[in-house]
């Protein structure tokens, strides 16, 4: 088990940073220090890459059944430890305990799904025009993978990358977000206990992400980069990775529209909007940023949403009944405040919430009231900029063509949502939305068995599903001439 400050997992060993540097890990609900993590730099990263490179030779030659057995064991261990993992996540990341439990189950799903997908990596044969020639296609692991994961889903985003990588026969070096290194440590403890050989999965914690990222990006040994985070950072990483022609998959920012047509039940739709908008305190890339409601039901929908929001309890995630936890840091609070103030200043109506909560037990944390603003328009910052906080922005619309044009008027293309009881409309609109994910009367169109990812500025590639393991496989053509 990793000791406090010994959170680097390199070549099967738990280690401190070379110079002993650590950084504090704090609870965002109260600012208290809950642990320390090793603050690694270039040298430790280079050793992790070397360990992954050395382990690749033997790991890539193991059978799919051997790799699947390790992942199934990891799934069992994660399931058995679900409660302690959820408690750790709530303390480190801040999400309510119920949501943390859901994430642990989701994270374990990736382990079991890719345990099975390891056995489904098929090749093919191709008929040749030459009688003496045989053509076959192999799918083989790309090599050493660099993974960079975010703080908002600190366990499931790790298994969503590590599971398909090791299932495919790759090895990996993972850098978790500096806000949530302890969750990453807990996952890697499970992987080690499950029997993953030394060097196959390596963990580098750091409070200096550039120093680690530079080595991962510049190393010619690393053949693939998988990243989840902001679009701004993703673009910079992709450009840097191009210098060594790495394979790249990225799940980046979103600016999801939700479209509620007047043939839908506005109260039912408002319930769904509240559930997905305030998921993880709005700190989810699939949260709807722009909620378009057809004018005839706008007031009914808005009133129902305000009623739902009024029932949301704000506080530390360990408290019973809490549905809204803290934001991750002060910058996140400032961003939400700025967006709400800008919208109201430009004519939006504040229907509920609207400011930071800092009274009593909330004073030491980073809490923002769940907020609803109506009559948002294109002149407001919130209409264009991802919020990543508990603010629902309502926008009236009149007809289908109009709302499709407005919904697609964004550089982002991750998730989108539609509420309608008209089957023809559901088909037309889901086909016309330029997003990688569309939920029709469905606020959770995600699963380990389904491909997840976006288009445009929301990223490249897919995670989960049968497509998820493809990101870690190269295609090799073998031409054989039979004498």
C-alpha cells in the first residue's frame, strides 16, 4: 500500500519523488488537508516511460485471456471496495457520496467491459487477385500509452483509459489531475493487487503538470496520448504530440444544448434537466449549458425547474441528502459568478440562486447556489462559454429549424439532449444535431458498452464500447506468397 507522500507507482514499486517533494491534497468542502502526494518531475517520468517500454515486450505477448483475468480481478476488488473508494472521492473531489458511489460502479464497468473486449480483437483475411498471394490483417497494440485524466471524475476516467490500454496489450504511464491524486493511487493499488505485472501500468503524480507532460509528449517511446480535459489544453497537447506522430484520442470540453419541444411534458422534462444539469455540481462535460424551451411551455418548464432546484441541498458530500457539493477551486467559483453577473447585467432574469454560499458550515468551502437564469441570449458569455458549474441557462425558441440552427452554432460537439413525444421529430433532430452524443428523452446516454466522444472542439476518438479498444490498436497488413 502506498504511504503518505509515496504515490508514484513505477515498475511495480511505490516511491516518493526523487527530491522528496510533496504537495497537499485538500477537501474542497472545507479546505482541510487530507493527504500528501509525491510531486514528480522529469526524471521520475522518464523512468516510468522506460518501465512501460520494458514491460511492453512481454505484456503484448500475453494472451487475451490472461489480460482479461487481471481486469476481472480488478473489477472484483473495485466492487468490494466501492464504499471506501466513494468516501475517498467525496473527500478529495467533493461530490456527494451517492454520486461517488455511482461513479465507482461506472468505473468498475470499464474493467469488466474491456476484460471481455480483449477477447474480441479480431483480424481478417482478404481475397487476393494473385493466386499465390495470401493477405491477412492483424490488429496489434500501439505500444506505450500516456494517459492524462481530469479531477471531475477521478476514478472512472482512469479505468476508461487504463482498461482498454492493458486489454489491448499496451502499457501505460498515467498522470492524474493534481487535485485528485489519491483516487488514482487507490485505483493503482487495485491494479497491482489484481496481478498486473510490474511496469504495465505506471502512475506519476505531480503538482507541476508541465514538467511531466513535456516528457510524455516529447518521448518517441510513447506512441499514443489519451487525454480528458479542456479544449484549450487538448489543442496544445495534440499539436505537441504531432512532432513525434503519436496516436491521439481526446475527450475535451462541451457546450451541450438541451431542446425541449412543446409536445413534451414540461414538468417531466424539467425533472430531467435538473438531474443532468446539476450532476456533479454542474462539473461534467455532458451537462447542458444551453436549455432551449419552446415558447408555449417556457413558463411552465421554468417554474417546474425552479421548484426542483429549490429542493437541492448544498453542503459537504458526506452530509445526508446533499445534492450539490463544492466547486473544485476558487477559479471555478469566480468563473460561475462572472457568467451569472454578465447574463443578468445584459437582461437575463434570475429565477433562483445567483451567488456564492458562504454562511455557517459553508464558509470554508467553495459553494455556489444552484441557479436558474431565463431569457439568455447570444450576447451573454454563458451562451458561448462552458460553465462547469450549477447554473441552468434557459432560452426560449419558436420552431424546429430555428432551434437546430442555434443548437449547432458552437465549436463544441460532445453531448446534446432532446425532449419530444413526436417520433418523426426525434429522428430528424437527432440526425441533424452535430454532436457525438444525443439523448432523446434520455439524460444519461452513456455506458461502458457505448462509445463516448465528441466532434469539433470536443475531441477526437471514442472511449468505451467496441470502439474504445480500437484507439489502442494498430492495423498491420501481412502479404504472404505461397511457393
